C-alpha cells in the first residue's frame, strides 16, 4: 500500500507514520499547501498513492471563531482540494473529522446516523470538509473523533500535567462530557478501516465517557502529581467558541461492521503514560 499522509507533524500524523511504517509512505505537513490545487495535483500524481489520510486541519477552535476565512479555507476548501486530487489519482481517502459537527445537546451518545448541527466555526468548517469529501470522491472514509491527545503536539494531558506541577491547584470544567481518545489508538484503527475497503463514516473514540474534570483527575493520578483539582462550570470560563456539553460518540459503524471495539479511555491513558516513561 502506498500511503500519503497530510498533517504529518501533528500528534495524529506522527502516530500514523508509526502505524504505517511497514508501508510506503509520503508524509507532508506545511510543506504541502492544500489550499492550492495545482501543485497538490502534481504531488499526488508524482507519488501515485492508493490511500490518502487527510489529517491536516486548522484545529484551533477559538482561533477559528476569530479567523473564519482561514478556517474554511483550510478545513473546507483545502479538504475539497485533497478530495479532488484523490479522485484524480484514483486513490481512496480517509478524512479525519470531529465531534464538533454535533451540537452537544443530546444526553445520548451520537451515532453516525444522527443529524448534525455544528455550533462553532470550527465545527461548521469541518462539516463542510465532510460534505466536500462525500461529494467529490467515491472511495472515501470519514473518521470522526474527539478529545484527542498524544505524545506529539500540544493537548489537554500535557496542559494539565504542566499546570498541576506549576500551580498545585486547578479548576477544571465538570459540565462537558466526552470520550478522551489516544491518537495512537486512533491511528491503529484508521489503518484497520482503510485496509477493510468498507467505505463510509465512522466514529472512532476510546470507549467510555467522562467530564474534563474526571479526565484531569485521572491524568494527575497517573502522573503521580500531588495537586488539588476542583470542578467548575463552563460559564466560569467563557471561551469564544461554544463547546458541546455532551460530546460522546458511539462507535456504531465499527460495531455494525464487526471491527474490534476500541479499548477504554482509562486503559488508553495508562498506555500513554507507560509510553512516556
């Protein structure tokens, strides 16, 4: 399999390169401008991938609110260009999407068959990317994930560890729930999906759910840090972009199509810390 990966320097991109190390891989980050179609087509035609994993995105949620044009240029137009290029070289494509395409108002885990209703510019731009993929190429997968963390790049786990060590006391939001997802687990499941040939939309998160407060407590516990973690409400820490209150995704298509279930978020977090030592 010849695999082309975008967003190669991100936490998921780094893990994708590890997982696909036994394949022929071309990995691009900012050296590949996905917003410019012509050179993109030339890169794809030169490498001739049969699988494209599009992990590049503008993921600064609050930044997207302030820079709407950039959000849509990268997440919508850029994704459309990758889809066009994938179709041009007759490659299958997997697009990494997000829980932010839902409004977070349901109290039940969302499946791939539920209606979408993004409430932020980030969510709207990623949904536009989904629509571009599904309309511009036939051989596609969409993998929606949530609360992603990994060894590469900035993320909630690293932020909490650093703040807990420096401050000793933290307030963490307790009225938003989701499924923390280890980027290595996501990368491994993406490999299974693209090798299956079972096209479509998938929810891919570690199993179980918790609040950001619960997550932070577990991070501090596993990190062996003596810090006081106190719950607070979203209203106490207003942000430019609206966050989904209930962001739990059910990996329903993985269940229906017989894929091995994702392990629990607690087990995944323990593996993250084992790999950090």
